[in-house]
């Protein structure tokens, strides 16, 4: 549909054009004027898409009228109607901003073709302008979610002044390319929320985090229903969703609400729920992960010890609830590095682990994937080392499994049919540590792991880790970790400095 203004100082010509348009395009709205001043009065009162004007009229000519229209209504297009004698004048008007011209007498077929053509152009322009406005609003909302209110520009604040009350929802997605589909699905389900244009707006501030945000307007009484709808959307689309508490003024509190929504996504992961409401965001917490070299040594332990160590790790993670993205990515990185230490045969196991870990929906998935991968790697590592003819690799496997025994260099050299001096030199070359230093560090690491994960007395841990004298063990531990075993346990289990 077009809003058309027909202007000519000849009433008969005006009526003919008006009737022709109404017959060909009954859906269009047509108004008329008899001179330039009347055209401008109409433009001040109502929007007009297209002006069909005679190029010569009383009060002002076509070029002067064109200048006024371009200043007053820059989106209104002007088509001049002219005779052959004024053809060059019409060309000048085109150079100054008119979009087309018709030659008198105007044929109905030609007029219909021009109007259809401009209707299509206006439709394309409206679509393009709508997309531009949508992108501009997306960027504004992005800044709004990532910037405290006192740091927003006046232009951003003006664009978002109508936000009112509502919530911020954060959606963790499996893949960034799913953003548009998921935004449409969530929008369709949010019948209880009303936003700037009758639907929630979505932005993508961080593709790396696979995060989508929904700004939803609504009343506090709708919060429970909104959380239920989001939970259903999360289950149906394989998502995790965090929802901030209701905010009385989103413009003032949007930044804090966004942080709470992000935290809600992580809370949903640890709780095993599709969607969670978060009242207030906590500070960032780095994941307490086992290093690749520690994982490698853990693979060579017996299964009960490996299980106990991993359960201690899972307990620490569940207690501190670090950022989920950092947890997943950090675990993938460390296990891939550990697999590289085992050689090419571990690559298929670590690749499958990485693919599945990035799709983990909840903490239970995380535990299952890490435990399963470690068992797969351990089976391959033990088989490879048992078959290996390398005495140092077999020695390391033996130490990992028997570190609590009283072991000397001579014992290990005799086990592998080597002289003590040659065995010591070979061990130092391969591990960059002397045999006694390696065994001491291994025992202290095992002791530290038991201090973090058990409530056993220090003397019991001392004996289990191969030390006969508790006081000697404490001195060695303090030298290695720069604190006593009791202080170390308090630091890692009590959440504060000893």
C-alpha cells in the first residue's frame, strides 16, 4: 500500500490521475493538492510515500518544491509530470533529487507500471531499514548489557528509555549458528513477556561463549510463569538458561541483571536443571583443575587411587562452582595435553572427549565424561608401558603404583638388570630429576591430594605415602609447599588462609 499525493493546478488533471490510481490500485490512499504550498501543508500533517506533481504550478516551481520536500520529508519520493517542452527541466530535477518523471499525457498503463515498481522499491527499503534498525538496536542492547548505566551514552539511554521493568535471560547454546532459531523459538514461547516491539529482543555479545541474551519486559507477578516457559524451551532445544530476578528499572539495573543471568546459566549446569533463577551474581572463580603432568601420573596409578583423586577434584569443583565455560575448556585442554604425553594412540580418545565435553549439559555429564576418558587413557597407557621395553617408562609405572614401599635406586636398577650408576644417569636424562627427587615429589603430591580429599590424620597419610617418620615428613612437606600439612588442608578445605 502506498500513500500518494497528486499535485497539479489543473483540477481536471488531478481528478483523472486520482481516479486512474484508485481503479488500478484500490488499496492505495490518494490525496490531492493544487499548488506547492498546499503540498507542504499536507506533508506537515501526514506521511506521504510518493508525490506525483506537475513541474509547473503557481506559488513555487517544481525545483523549489523539491528542495522543501527533501528537507521536510527526506523519505518521501517525488515524481514530476512534465510536457516534452520541459524535458530538459525534468532532467535537472532528477539530478537534484527527483526519482522519476512522467510525460504528459500520462497513460494509465505507464502510470500503473511506475506505481507497482515504486511499491516494490518501498517494500525493499522498509525491509532494509527494518534490518538496519534491528541491528542498531542489537548493538545498543549489547552495550546496555555489558556496560554499567553510568557509562552508557546519552544516545543509548534515549534509545532504551522505554525498557521499563522486566528480566534478562541468558541462554547457553550448543552452537552459535543456532542463535537465530533459538531466539525465534524462545520469542514464540514468551507469551507472558512484552518488549519494545511486542517481543523480546535478542543479542549475541559473545559467540565464543555461545551465549544469547533475551531482554524481556513484564510484571514481577509473571516471574514464575516466565521461568516455567524458559525451562520448557531449554528442555526442548537442549539449552541451559539463566534468568535474573525481576528488575523494576531495566535501564538502571540491566548490567547487574545480565551478570546474574550469566550466573544463572552456570547454576543450571551444576544443579542439573534446564533453567535457574539467580538473585545475585557471585564473583568469578577459577576452576581448580589437575595439571596435564599430574593427570599423566594419575593414569599410571591403580584404579582406586585414581577414582579417589578424581572424586576429590569433582567435590572441589562442585563446592566452588567456577565459570562453566572455563571449566569445560580447561578440562579439554589439560586432557588433550595429557594425551599428547602418551603418544598418537591417545588422540582418538581425547578427540572424542573434547567433542562430547563441549556439549555437556550438566555437572553429572562432566563427571561421567572426565571419569570415562581417564579410564580409557589409563587402560591404553598401562598396556603400552607394560609392553614397552623402555626401563624408565616401566620404572615410572612401578613408582606410581608402589610409591608407599621402601624403594632404592639399587632395587630399581636390579629390577631392570642395569647398574645403579647407569640407571641413575638414564633416569635423570629422561625425567630431568634425580631418582630420589622424583620419588620424594611423587610422595608429597600424593600426600597433598589426600589432605585435600580426606579427613584422615596426618600420621596415617604419612605412613600411606611411604614415610616412616612423621616429623621428617612434615619438614619435607613444609619445604615443598611452604606450609605445614595442617595449614595446607585448612587452605584447600576451609576456603581461607591458615
